[in-house]
């Protein structure tokens, strides 16, 4: 691959679609700032003391307008930043341009190939000879994955002299990862070791990425401390739920203009993301059906008047199908063949393996008609019925629309900033081991509090007597750790 | 103005943005056909007998994908068609291109100037020396208006020799209308008389256009029969209500990406359009407030948990303001000056005079910052607060998004087709005088029935005993004329 | 039947369950007055001029607390009143007691037999030798029916000397009606003629009663003017819709305590009543299915995400079934046999023939287990499954709960008062012929306006320019007659 | 107090309102069994092995129809049971009668005095000379409290010879508790020691009771193991949320018949209970306002379109006010004085100290008018405005209606049964120390699973590959402990 890094006049590296969109990006960033009170409060509170002075931060997170406000919050607090997107379709090119021009090194554009994607990830992690970043802001865990796989390969190489072999795997994407690591190994057999040695920690914000981290913790292979930002209440119960409630219909409308009212919509999975999707579809007048493996979530759906059935029960009736499970192999090509003509199939979970895109692409005689970017109609040869697949099975809200709106992302990203501050403040103190941590409740409550004023809310204050009666401090935190909200 | 009409290889006239988008338009038209069962049923039922054979139809109606399916239904039934949009921002250029290339003469593009707009309208009405069209499909009544004003001017000219004087009016748009008529008069002093003599009738589909027709009927100045399609139940209680419930948030999201949840949203007017908008905003998590003049509509809002206040009461608290009244001078520049920074102001009523754009544009020192087409931030010099105005005060769902979705437009447009068929069938029979008519209820019920199968519905059949008990025919119509649904 | 009329110390006749409940009734009447601003405004506006001075009014309308406020509004305006209920289960005995003691002659108690019911109706119509009432307030039309049947029988008797023969009909209730008329005829062969001659008119407030009136108007048999109060917007779009949305779940809960969330609920009919019921059930977390004959109402249900199927499709799945059609023979005993164990079957339409109670009662071997009054479990012998029938198939919201709440009844009853005032004012002027009339829109809007203050609403005022622009008076009425709200 | 215990013919003790209501109670119990699949599944699974053989269980939990099904599940599994209610108004007398006659010793009736209440509690704990019960089923913790206070007093007495002094406290209820303990001490100075020594443990199901238990655990004063059933997901996220969504409007309607639509409703607290209440009021058409101390819960309300304000901001506008906080001193008499005439004030939190009943009762010149039991109007002398207080400030859904419906209580009570089984099975094994435990997730999921079939749900099964991919067993549990649902 022969991608060329460009440089700003000040020498900052970048690779974006069109740097001339920076002005447009700047205008939308300014609008977003008004909608992101948590991040702006961080700038006001911490900016003067420059707590990130000297910190190099790499981010792997959808390069949107909202992320631009996050990045410029990190730089406002003193950090130096390099960034890539964590999804090939999720970059907003004007946001990337504005950041590249004004604030940080960005390697991201809408519509990357998988090879370009991993090239960008590597660029974002490459801080030159001194090793990698001090801190990682991760979404889905790809930056973390690359380092872990790199270290593993370097260890194998040190022991056996064996280079990683891309042909050892069927997974096309993992072949690319191994190729990158292999090529890196040849240049510097300690590249990823240096990175992990330098790394103070990572903060991760998705259910999917967090799952990976807990798996590594359980296996004893986690190489640096991690803060699980996803399970802050102000993240998972807001971004995942209310964010998707907003951006799922947005993606559907932009991609297909289809009327949601009256349609049969199947939501696979009724976790926070599924709850948000189901609520949006129901409110828009669809008849929603949920599929679930977990009896508790299933019973929640039922209490909201939503039937719980299996995909097999409903696949021939559905007009719209959305996967939200975080699992793999949810909608298979055999399901797709049975669907109504022009049934819409899309995914809003982190990874694209919820929908069997491979099965679809390789189905004998299947015909792909691209209506417009990220909206394809796939026609089966035998039935001549087509289905409409959004964003090639990737996150449809980011691929077909602009992702979650600023306000809810301000909650998530304020957690990210606080987590990064905490990791950086405690570097060298030993407070954080190679484990996965969640933020303490008082910080979670603080994030929420920073977002109330914008919406005109006024909190009630406990009297000392009331606080004593329910055994909490007057200033909070107000709930036990196990409270579910 | 020196706009040039282009021609297809077959000699059909058109003027669109980019004829090369025709393939893209065709793909979306094909998707829309699946969502428009009423129109497709008309093609199946009436196509073989070619009832419009010999009919020249002019349409003045948003040139969208859905309208493309309407146009091709008219041509499939034998009509020859010329078309313009009824709003400077509402054309979807790929739809216009596909129709221009394949089916009918189109004069429309997204972002016309007002002068271009009326040039397009005149082109659509110009069928050459034989006079104008046989039938008009109207939306908002601009085509009808032009003919009425033309006839009036010709009469004045015949009587007094006086040409219309554009400088006699302050209204910038009406100046253009008068100019066009004046120039036409010079070429042919009977141009509009020939048009009205040939015209069999018009079918009109908006509340606004229908109001104009009833005013002319009351004044005795209506020049040809009119069918009020707007007040078919399957139009006003579906398109106006459920169409807006869909397309208002769509427009907001595409234009601003703003999070609706948590915001204070003011909906001016609680008619069918206002009800749809309020429902959508409420379901998305906004706190909705309604302003109303009509105590009955106000009481309806209250029963849905929506407070009814005056704009003055809420103007400083609102985050989103939408006008839906069909009246003028609803949100004035003095209101806008008091609004929060980045309050969003938009209109979903037919005309752009609900919002005081003139007052805003001429406010001393005001600064306009175009974020992107149809999304402007206007900053007041004294407060430095800006407001965000969508689609320059015009229909925001068509200006910032793609208008109502296909399924609900299929209901409206099937009424249009039926109305056109009725007018054409009864030409010369004297059944329709120079008055405004609504379609009979059995046709209204038929339109609904054509849309049930697509959504999997099954109707219950009355037994003869039951039908007798409630005094209706077994096959309907089932309700008295005054029934409100 | 040997029922004895009782008398108050002042000589007013009555027959109620327990006059000692008058104090309790009075307390609830006082609470209701605060919730019925329309009626209280009528007292304030019209009380001083005593417009009903000399008027004798008979009412046949559910004798509830809300009706008590209506009655005392009529008497506050100068009327003399006699009252019966229009349903054997709908009387609130404490309301009846308070009115009987304090204000008017009442013949009503909860749990009348059908014979008692018609005895009460006759008592309410009997104003002594001078003939019947001047005015009738009717609900369902039973008082109107009795007079029409009476006159018909007297004419037959005058012509042929033949007395009505109760055994000529299968209908048990109609046998009672004929018996009453026969017995009356023997005493006074002109009794009902005198009544109709005296009668100035009737105002009727139900869909069912109005249907009867239009049928009589069409047949030319209507004996006196009638005002259709049901089709005031402030009646049918409020009482029928929002009243049922409130009182359907109320009736279900009081009768069965069943959890609505998660259940499959079938609503037969999607008119105003059905819309209210479906909304309530959906909001409470049920999965709602609608049955409909009318494609327009069916399409409305679909747009709200409610599937439309036939009863046969869903009868084995349903947990709760409600009839709202105004038609007969909706849920038959053969449906009931197929239902789940403990399926709940109830009716909220005016008459009890929507549910095949006769078929159920006479089903061989069926066993009735009365859980509590108005809640019966009927067990089929072959399956041993039982179904739960509410209020013996009669209006379940009045039979099992207390009917619609005061506020919405204030809208309906203010229309009744205005209609009665209008009829009385125009007696002798010939303005009203023997036809059915609706109230003019400005009075409809007035009723709404009287209810806004209580809910804190503020209306916007049209400027004269705005009023002219939309061609309405500044003070209203604001909508054309055909407007559907 | 001279209450007399009665005995059945078989010698079982009881004290209920009217044993003759047992047949009515039995009929409703049989209906409830069909709605409580979790409890019936426990009978089927565990009944044959009689796991509670020899266990004496005391319950202090609202003596309703649903509780009757719980009690008879415990007895079906072999237990001997004594029962009292945990609220003076919550007993359903026919339920108490049926259980007393058929299954267990019951001491409970609707409308106990506080003295009677504690007499009943003591009776339920008194198993004769052998000490108290083996197990306690607690709701709110009063049975647990009595034993803890008893033991404390006995220790003090043993040390100092000092008897508890009721006059040492202002709290009227606690005076009664001390009196009972004092009288018990005189009879047997080791009575409560014997109880705690015998006790295997308690299972507690309310937020309030659980809070007390954690406080005792933290203070090291907890005398026996406790299982926190409240924080099973299938309890707190169902009973608290969906139960209240059902029973709050039920209580309002039965107590006041007030129309909820259009009203301003204030919900104090937005925990699970507050969420359920707010949802119900909003769906019924009220304008809901929430008060909160916790910024996270506040932000949740805002995302649902519900404003968050302080009680002071809204107290003069509110029509309906509900406390759900679990804290004390929420609505004070000074708030009540400022309210609108006939504002409705009620509590659905466990204890009655959320509303300042003491302040109200002792307000100089205040006048109490009892509309009907549990519905009082309190009139302030200066303003002559009255407010309507439900259930004297106690749990209004149990005081004014029948509490939560069977289906959702089946979830809660199945957790209770499982907790009791676990405690009893592990007695003597040392597995449970004097601490508070929650049930393991697989049991929580099992409770949910037992309730799916009744609602027609079908779960999706993980493939082994999918289970491995998300690192869970195929059969569950599916979520980490911190998952919030």
C-alpha cells in the first residue's frame, strides 16, 4: 500500500479525504461545543492547570464532529494527540479535516478499505522512535488489540524466530493485522514491546471492547491498566440507549427514506442498544419484535408490549431487521434468502460480523446493486427478491448517518476525559494494575451533573437529616454500586 | 433571465440540475414503487384502458422520488405530462433527472431562485400554441394562481390597455409573477384565457392551496372546477399527520444533528401537521409546548399532556421552534432576538411567511453564517447569540431532508390520480361546475384499502345483518360524511 | 312489578338504593364540581337569568356523580328534573341518593333488572296528567325509543283496536317495552301522543343513539327535533376517546386486578372509543391487535403500529378482548369457546349485544361462577376452560368502575346544557324541525374554551391581519365544518 | 389492647376481619394462580420433595391475594406459616380470610390501628415456647426490626435491669414497639434472644428494608443472615417499575376518579418506583415533573422529556403529587398549604414519613373531611383550600387499590421462595454469615424464564460458537454482575 502521510505547515502529520473541508468542519464543531457541556466544563475546570502536559494520546474512535470536540478538549488540557477512526465508514471528513488542520494528527476518512484502516491505526500509534503513546482512547479495542498481538508476535519471534503468517488465518481482516505486525517486526523486533512499556493505560468505551479486556484480564494477558468507561452509568445507559434511539431512525431515513410507521421491525438483542432501537422504532409506528437469549431482557421487552420470538419465526414477515447483540452470526444468508423483497437489513452493534456479509457476498449468483454509498440492494438469483443492506453490515448509524448526537456523546466523552486524567495522574503510583477498572460513582454522578444545566434542570438538595436517614453523604454518591438505574 | 430549455433525444423538453443522475434516480424510483401500493394498483387497474389517452397534464408539486412514481402512473395511464416543483428547495435532482430522461418534461432543481421558480412554473404550463394543459395537479396552488392572475391581467388589459405593474406591490415574489404575466401579455394577450378555456380542472392537495380555492369559490372568481384532495381522509389524516411525524425529525437530524431528547420544543399550531410534529418530538424525548388559537385543538394538546402557551411565554426557553400554522407572521424577528443561542427555528407549513425571514434578513448588523446548504446561523450583533434557521424558512422537511416517505405519499397521490381520472372522465358532462369538490367517501375508503395488504392487514367483513343494523352497505362506505376519524 | 315510589319530605318522588348515602354523594359531587369547569361556567353565566324557568326535563343517562353535577346545573338554571339511568349497572348509588334528596326526582340504582330499568324509565317520563317532559336529555335513546314505540302502538290501537303483543318478539328486553306500553295504553290510549305533542326536543349524546335518530329522520318517523350532541367535537373526540382511554383500564383493574403489561389485547373496532381503548392498553404495555371493517380506520391503526387482523386470527391468543363497535354479534359464543383459560371478555360500546351473552348463557352445560358483582367466570363443560365476562356484557367502565372522569364529562355535559338551552329558547320559533341537528362550531369552540383555564392553558390571539389572511373571524370559529381535528 | 385470637376447627390461630369472605378470597386466589406462573412452577418443581418440611416461616408482608398464592406455595413445599401484613391498610380481607381458613395463621385486616398492627406482628412471630420462626419473609423490615430492638432491650435489661421506656421517644409508632418489647420482657427476658438464636435467616424484598439491613451489616449489628431479594433484577426492575406503573393510576382512580389527562403531576424521586409512576402518569396524558437529588436519575428523566425541578418550583401548579423516594420529609405541611384546591397528595414509598402527616394533622384549625376510607380532604383554615390525601400518607396503591397485579408479584415472590429455599437448605452449613446477600444471577434468570411462557415468548438459543465468542455458558448466566438491564 502506498499511502502518503501529509503535513500541515506546522509539520503535523495527517491523512484525510479533503483538508479544504476544514472550515465547514470548524463551523459544525462550534455548534457541537454548545451541545457538549461536559467537555466544555472539563476545559474550564482543568484547562488552566494543563494536566496533560507532556502526555501523548492516541485515539482509535470514530472521527466525527463530536470526537473533534473530545480531541480538542484533550489538547486544551495539554495533550499531544494522534487519531484514527475505529470503523471504515464512520469518519466525517469535514471533522477530520478541521482537526488535522488545527489540532491533532488525524488518519481517517469515510470509506477506507480494511488495509487503509489498519494503516491508519498504525499511524495513530506511531509516535516515532520514543515508542508509542502514553495513553490510548479506544473504541472497540482495535488499538489495544494491535499492541497485544504485536507483543505476542514479538515474543514468539524472540523465542523461535518465527514471523507471523497471515495465511494462517481465514479471517481477511486478521490477515491484514498479521501482515502489519510482520512488517513491523522486520523493521523493529521490539516495536510493540516499547509501546506497551511506555503505555500508562487505556480507556475503552464499548461493550465489545470491554468484553475483550475482561477476557484478557481473566486470561492474565492484559498488558496495561484499563478503565472501562462503557460501564459508567452515564455512558452505557445514555450513549447506548438514548444515542441509538436517536441515530437508528436517522440512519434508516438517510439511507432508505422508508416509512417506518406500519412496518414490522425485528430488533435482535434487547440490551441497552436494542432497547434504544426498539423504543425508536415503536415510537415511529413500527410493530417491533425482539429476539433475545437472556430471559430477563426478554421479560423486559414483554413488559413494554414487545413480543419476543426467534428470528426464524419472523424472518419472512419483517420489513426492517437490526442487529444489536454484540455477538456474531445473527442474521445469516439463509435468513436473508427468505426475507420479503426490499427488506432492510442493518447492524448497529460494534462489529460487522452480526450479519453474514461473507455468506451474502459469496452466495452463488447474488447481484449487488449500489443505490448509493452504504445502501446496497442484493438480489438473489432464484427468487429475484432483493434485500437492502446498510453500511455493508457495519454500524449503520455511523455509516449511513452521523452517529450519535453531540449531547449524549458529551456524557460518554466526559467519562473518557476523566478516565484519561485519572490514568495519567496515577501513572507511577501503582494505583492501577494490569486490570480493568470502572470509574467511581462520584465521578459518574459528576458527569451527569455537568449535563443538567444545559437542559434547565434543578436538583433537590438533601438536608443533613435526610442524608443521614438514607445513609449517604449530602453531596453524594447517592446509590450503592449495584444500583441499576 | 436566460435559462435554456434542453431536449432529450426524443425531443422532450426539460431543465434539471444534472441529467446524468437519472440512473441513480431510477434506482430509487424502483425502490419507491414497492412502497407505493396505491399508485401501483392504479397502474394495474387502469393502465390497460389508457383513460388519460390524449390528456395533457401539468403538475406543480415537489419534484421528489415519490412524485416521480406519481408522474409515471399518470403516463402509464396514457397522459402526457409537464412538471415543475412547488418549492425552490424541494426538488430531488436525481428524481428530476430520471423523469426528464424517461417520462415527462421536467423543469425543476434543488435551490432555484424565485425567478427561476416562476420560469419553471410557466414552462410547465406552456403546452405550445394549443393553449395550456387539460388538467392540473397542484400543491399549494401556484399553477392555479398564475392562471387566475393572468386572466385577471388580460381582462384589465382588454378593458383598459393597462399592463400589470410589478412595482405596484412590495411583495418580491408577486413582483416576479406580475413581470411574467406582463411579458406574456405582450406576446399573446389571450394566453391565459386560452389556458382556462381548455382546462378541465385542477386537483389540489394542500391545506393552503385548498383555502385559496374556497376563497375564490366564495368570491365567485374560480375559473374551473377543482377537487380538494387535501380533505380526503386518506390525505389529511395521513400525509399531514404521519408524514410530518416522520419527516420533521428527519429534517432536524440531517440539518443539525441535534439531540432532540431533553430539549424544549415549541410547535406553533396543533392541526394535523402540528399533531404529527408534536408527536414526533415528544416521542424523541423533547418537552413539547404548543401554541394555538383554536380552543378545541388546544384542548386536544392538553389531553396528550402537552401544555398550551403563547410564544411570548416560551420563546426564551425553547431549543427548537417549528411553525405549522398555515398562517403568516408567527415567529417574528423580535422573537428571534430573545431566543437562546443556537435555538433552531424552522417551518413545515406550506409557505415561508410563517417565519419573518424578511425581518431577520434586514435586521441591522445581523450576520448570516451558512453552515451548509439550508442550514444557516444568524447572529445578532447586540447579543452575539445566533439562531439556526433551516431551509431559509421554507418547508424544512423537503429543504433539509427528502420530504414524506413513499408509503404515506402513495395515499395522497392515489387520491390525486383518482381525482384526475374523475375530472377527465366527466369533462364535458357538466358534472363539475366551477366549484370545489371533495372525493366521495367510497373512493377515500378505496385508497385506504389499497394500502392495507402491504402492511399485512386483514379486514373484517360485515354480515348482511350487521350492515343492516348499522345502516351501511356491506361494502361500505361505512361512515357518515361528518365523521372525523 | 310492585316497586314503590318514595317521597322526600318536600314531596319529591324518587326510588334509589339507599337515601342515607346522600352525604357521601354530596362530598363527591363537590369534588366533581371543581373538575367540571364547563358546567360551573354555565351556572355562572346563565344561572341569574333562570332560562329553564318552567321547563320540565327528563333525563335518561347514567346516574353518576358527574351526571349529578349536570342535573344540578339544569336545576340551577331553573329546570324541574326527573331522571333515570340508561344502563342497569351504571348508577352510582350515592350520587342517586344525593340528587334524590336535594335536587331532582331520581329512579335509578346499581343492578336493576331489565323490568326495573324500564319501570324507572317510565317513571322519569311521567310528569303527571299534563303529559310528559318539555325536554329530554338522552343517552343511547331509550327514552326517545319508548315514546316512539308508544306513539306507534297508540296509532295501531286507534286504527285497529289491537294492543301490542309482547309475545310477538324474541327479544326479552323488547317484550318488556311492549308490556309497559300495553299497560299504559289500557290506562290512557293517548299517553304517548300527549308526550310527543308537548315535547320541544331531545338532545342525544351517544354514537348509538344518534344512529337511531338519523335512521328515524331518514324514515320520516322522527316525532320531534333532536340535537346530536355526540358529534360535537368536544364530545366525540374527547369523551369517546380520552374518556375511554381513562375508564377502560380502570374497569379492567377494578374488576380483575389483572396485569395489562405483556398481555395480548384485542380491540374490536377502531373508532373514537376503540382508539381510546387501544391507546390505553398499548401504553399499559399490552400487545394490542385491532379488528376493523373500515379500511381508513384500519390504516390509522397500522400507522400507530397496531396490527389489524380478524377475530378468528387472534381469538386463541388473546388475553383481553374489548368490543367497541356499536354493532352487534361481535364476539360470539363460538369465539369464547376457543379462548384461553381466563381470557377477559368485555364491552365498552353502548349496548350489550356486541357480546353474545345469550349464546353464552344458553350454552349447554356452561357454568357461571360469580367472582364478585359484575365479574363472572363462565366455564365451558368440554374444555373446563373459563372466560371472565365483565358487567354481563354491558358497558364495563360503568359497570365495573365509575365511568369517565369528571373533567371529560364536563365537556360532554356542557354540550348537553347548551343544546337544551337552544331547544328551549327556540321552542315555538320553528327553527328546529323534526330533524337531527348538530351544534354550531362557535358553541363547540366555546365548550372547549371553558375547559382550558383549569389546565393552565393560554391561547394565542389572531391579529386582524392574520385572521384576514386565513379568512376567519378573530374570535372564531376557526375551522370549516368538515374539519376533522 | 384486648384483641382475641380466634381458631379454626383444626385449631389454627387467626385474626381477620371476616372469615366468611373466605370463599370470595378463594375464587380470586384461583384466578391469581393462573397469573403467577413462577410460583406455580415452584410448586410443581419442589412440591414433591417437601423441602420446607419442618420449617416454621413467619411473613410480614401485605396480606393480599397475591401474597396468598405465595403463602400457599410455601405450605405446598412443606412449611408451616404465620403471617401479618406490613402496612395497616394493605390487607385484602377476603385474601386473609381464605388463608386463615385454609392454609396458615393470619393476623391482618384492612384498617388496623398502629397498636393493632404491632400486635399482629408479634402474633405472627410467636410460635409458642420453642422460640420464633425458622425463617422470615419480610417486606420493609418490621419483623426484623422488632427482633433486633427486642434483643437490644433484653441485653440492656440483662446488663442494667432497665426496661425500655416508651416515653423516651417522640415517635408514636416507636412508642408502641417499645411498649410491646417492655411487656414481653416482663414475661420472658430472653424471648427475642431465643428468636434470633433459632432464626436461620430473613429474605427482604423492599428498597427500604434492604437499606436497613445494609446499615445493620455496616454497623455490625445484624443478628442473622439476610437475602436481599429487592435487588434481584426480576424484583426491582419489574415489581418496583412495572408494578407501580400499573398500580399508581389504579390507586388514583379508585380513590378519586380524577381525570389524569391534562393534569400537572409531580413525582418526587426517579428511582425504579418513580420511573414506573412517571411513565404511567405521562402515558395517561399528564404533564409530569420530577424532583431528584441524584444527577444521574435526573438526567434519565430529562432524556424521557420530563423536566426536573424542585418541589418549591412546582408546588403551586401541581394537581397530583406522588412521593417515591424512600426518604423522609419530602412533602411538608408548608408545601401543602401552598397547593391548589383539591391537589392530590399521595405516597407510594414504603413508609408514611415521606409526607408530613404529623404536620398536617396538627396544623392549627385544619379540618379533615373523610370522603371515603383512605380518601380525606384536609382544609386549611386561612385559605379554605383543601388538599386530598390518600391512604393517610401510606402506600396508596395498597391502601386505595389492591397493590401490584399478580403477574409481576409472581416475579418478586418467586425470588422470595427461592431465597427461603436457599436459606433453609444451607442452614447449618455456614454458607451464609450474618451478612446481606443477593441471589446469584442464574437464579434471577431462572425466575424470568419461568414467566415467559405465559406471555407467549420464545427465547433464542446460543450456539456453542456464539457462547464462546461472548464468553458465557450456553445456558447462562448471560451477563456480568454489574450489568444494569
